[in-house]
């Protein structure tokens, strides 16, 4: 992208993005509120050069379907990076193998119908079906440690940012989240590889998504 836009007075991509945001606000006024004149005034800001304001204000006279299409596209493009950031970083197939190798001694993954997806009859730890995205210490029927319950009270959620460090060092994670240096986890096992931990999370998340 050029560093400047001759004749328009915009000097950076940030300026362009700001003007596009103004356009979306104008669409709201013009389409939803039925106020195209008021929508045009959104453009009267410092990022729009004075000699171009009449031109960009006239853009608010676009036919309504055209403006709806533009707004929809802008919303979709703006949401896409967020969705990408939410995807697990690990490999769910590798995670299935790691789970069978490291986790089934204590955990089982059984869905609501009772079908077992991983593990066998272990009951030392809670059933991990659908665990990702839920509050910490929230599986019904399982008795959690006081420290893990405190983590739940602190608002901890089992997302990747929580599960991966928890798998690698459960007690250290609990002490960080709760702020209690005496906190301890009932889970003594540690997943030594950060990649294995990320893969296990991706596997658990794939079951939640399905």
C-alpha cells in the first residue's frame, strides 16, 4: 500500500481503516435509522480532508442494498481474524494419541449417551467430555480440590491458555490463578512437552466442537 494517497490527504492505512469505520456507522444511521443526512455527518471528522467531504458524504446516497452488502462484508472481514485466533494451535490427531498414552490412567471421555471416546473405566479424574470452554471445576458429580474450586471462583475457564499450562504443571498454574502459594492440585502427573499439551487441548476441543 502506498505511504500516501495523493489528492485525498490520507497518510496511512490506519486513516483508511478509521474512515471505513465511519462509513459503517453511517450505514447504521442511513439503513437502520432511516437518516441518510445524519449518517453523512459521520464523515465530518479530522481524518477526511475538507476538499473530499462532499464526495464521501454523497456516498451515503448509495442504494440501500449496496450499503447493506458493504456493511455485511466489513463485519465478516472484521470477525474473521478473531475466529482464526480462537482455533487451537495443536494437532487433534496427535492429541488423541498423546491422550491415550498419558491421560487414560486417570481420565475417561464419555459423551452424554455413555459412549466412550477415549479411556476405559478410569474414575480418578473427571470425565473430560465437552470440557473445553467450560468453567474450571464444573463437572457434575466430581469432588474437586479446594484449590481448583478457588480457581473456578476466580473465573478461570478451560480454554487453551489455561489447559496447556495446567497440564504442564497443575500446582504452579493453580498458585498463579488463585494467588495462593499454598494451593496444590490433586493431579500429580505433568505433560512435559508443550506441544503434547497443545495437541491434547486440540483433541479435547475437537470433541467439544463435534
